[in-house]
């Protein structure tokens, strides 16, 4: 199977908050996450890069060093690519993988459970704290180094994707734009309803503390933050959870797609990150 994704300077990374090696790593990781969400084992990738004319070769060497680190870490081969001049630095990666059983977004059935493979909110919290840049934010990042790492060097959940596929997951997606929106994509592709239990969604270490410092709701970071790159899966009632945390269920009514909170049911639509929203 083949997938492609692009990371763009000023949108997915910036020199103020991360290093060039991180940019190369991230370009690989986000694409391998798409393969993980299909239950695949990554094999090869190619990268197409746009580079502003004023960019020095030393910076590009560091970007390629990050690409190489990620390829070695996840045992995937860099087979080739292309480079062109462009207004900003961008890396478009195409990743190729293999799977014994391919799982798509479509396939969830009423009665299936919604589960996530890892705690959420770390990348959004880390990005917000890095952007804030004051003493209190720095102290919190020192206490919880995983927050900054989640933004700079995401970890694709390759083993979890394979476990969930082997467990019988009926649909899967990686959580790149926030669980609220990505779980909604599963329901939309499958033609089902969805009830997400907000209280059951696991938050990563440090997210609650970051939310308190930032004056934000924890659920805002956990459900709408994005770039977690965990796997959200639909699991049949009799399937093992394969280490994932159950946090909702798919229902028969496609018109009912909500998050359940102590204050009542709220719509899922409109929470997730939208690349084209102004």
C-alpha cells in the first residue's frame, strides 16, 4: 500500500521551536503513522522537497540527517526523491508498506467500540508551551519532556497498528488532527453514528498541568489538539483491545455523532484541526 503526506515550514514546523533534524524526522514519522493506521509494515519511502533559494546546504544536511535517523529508527529504506525551488521549505514523503490484513477507515459497525492506542494531547500541549516560551512554560517542559518531544519527534504507532489489525479492528485511522475529528472520519466513512465518552479518553502525562498553565480545557488539548499520531480503532464487541483504551462506541444512527460529557451530549463536528479554516 502507498500513502503520502507533506510537512510545510510555518505550518507543521518552525525554526523557532525545533531543529532541522526534527523536521526530517517528522516528515518520515507522519507518513509511517498513516501506514500504521492500516496495519502495515513500512518498507520504503521517497521524499520530494521544495527549498527556498536562500537556504544553505548546511541546513539541508541537517534535515537529511533527521530523515536518516527516522529511517534507521523505523527500519525503512529511503529509495529516492526530488528537489525543487519553492517559497518555503516543505517535505512531501511517499511511504510504501505491506500488510497481511489491510484495515481502512470504512468498516466500523454499530456496536463496535472506539479505542485509542495511546494517551493524547502531548503534542498540542508541547507546541503551546514552546510557543509561550516563558519561565513557567520552560519549567513545565523540563518536568514533562515528553510534551516537547511529541511535537518535535512524533512516534508512529506501528506495533499498535499491527496488533489492532490482528485483533480484528474493523476500521482504523491515525489521530493527526484531533480525536474528535478523526473518530468522526471513521463514522462518516462507515456510515454509522458515534458516541465518544470524553471522560474515558486518556490524557498524556503533563497535559493536565499544561492546560492549567495555559488556561485551557484539558479536553481541548486531548480531543482537538492534533498530531498525537495514536491509532483510533473500531473494535468489534468480542475483539481484544490489544492494549488500547476504549472511549466510545459506534451506533446505528448516522445523525447522532456526539461526545458525552457530564453536562450532556455535545456535537463532535467542528472541534478538530482544519487545514483550510481561517
